[in-house]
C-alpha cells in the first residue's frame, strides 16, 4: 500500500548531502520518514510552512531554508502535504 | 633618578667644596619661609645697585660687593635644596628584590587587565537579532541553493505521485453488522 511512498522517500534520502527527509499531512501527522530525522519533527515542519504561507497568502507556498553550521533544513508546503529535508554539506 | 646623583654631587662640590662651605649651615637656625630672602642682603648686593653705588660714590668701600656673603648665600641655597629634595632613587622601592619586582609587575598588569576589560565590556557587547550566532556574516551572505529547491520540488512531486497510488484493497465487508441479540 505505502511501498511506493517508502521507495520515494528512500530515493530522496539517497541524494547527495541529504541525511533525512519526511512527509507530513495538513494535520502535521507524519506520512513517512527516511534517514536521520525524527518523525516528531512533522508537526513543527508543517506549522512553520503554514506560518510562512501567511506572509504572502496570494503567492505559491515559499521554500523555507534554515541554516545551522554545515547543516540546513529545507521545508516546502505543496497542497495537502509538507516536505522536510535535512541536508549536511561536508564543506562550509 | 640615578642620573641625578652625579649632577647633584658635582653641584655640591662646586658650590660647597671649593667655597669652604660648612656642612653645619643647616644647624644655624635658618628657617625659610615665604618672606625669607633667597639672598639675605640682596638690596645692597644686587648688581644694579652696586653699579649705581660705584658710579655715585666710587670711593665708598661699603659698596664693594662682599664675595664671601654671596658665596655663603649660594651655599645655603644648595644646602636647603638638598634638604628639601626627595631622592626617589634612594627609597625602599629601589631596593626591591628581583622576585618581588616580578610579583608586583604581575599584580599591576593583572589589575590593569581587569580595568581594561571593564572598560571594554560595554562596547564588546554584541547587539542585534543575530547576536547568538557565532558568524552572522557567513549566514547573511548565504543565498538559497537552487539545487535544494529543485530537489525539494522533485521530491514533493514524487511523493504526490506515490500518495496518489495508495489504494486500499478491502477484502472484508466495510460495514460490519453488530450482532445484537
């Protein structure tokens, strides 16, 4: 049933510098997670994307990038789902 | 202060030594005040007066300047200066042990450092929204990597497709009748 979703998440996680990813629904419930990421992060990721969307309600949902050291967290809302990807670059 | 000593001894020998000045001049009850004349009989012995005197009464032997008096006065000046002078070089601080000197140097430099840090601390305090970030300039110059956005767009698209393929194959009856007797 959810094999395709798991496969998609694993593929996303195998991309360069990516250490973890998850998908959450509009209620902040984790639909699936892969790699080094806490599934409990889903609620926070969804809330952040919801708040960011309020800045420009008439535009497409913005992409949020949080930087910390050599790590970054990318959050993107699209329709009913919100994606969160953790990346860690070896340099920088 | 060390360099002052030879000059002083030279002066003393010049004024007192060759002029046969007695060392016990100070014990003669000479008590200087703001009213005391530096040269005791300046009125009679001032060069200007002397000149006028010698011009007017050339034969007056009283007007002849007394060399000894002048020398005595000068000697007294030198003596008094010697009494009133504070020789810093001869004080206790000069006789400090080398180790003690080092200790004091450390102490003073430590105190200076403390004071300096007290002065510097208000200006060193970082202000602004990014004050808790070690290198804010690094992050401020960062722009969003287009690769990240592309990756996210592709991922969302992929997940959308995957979610669309989720099907629930029901093998049993969805509505289950309760068998209430």
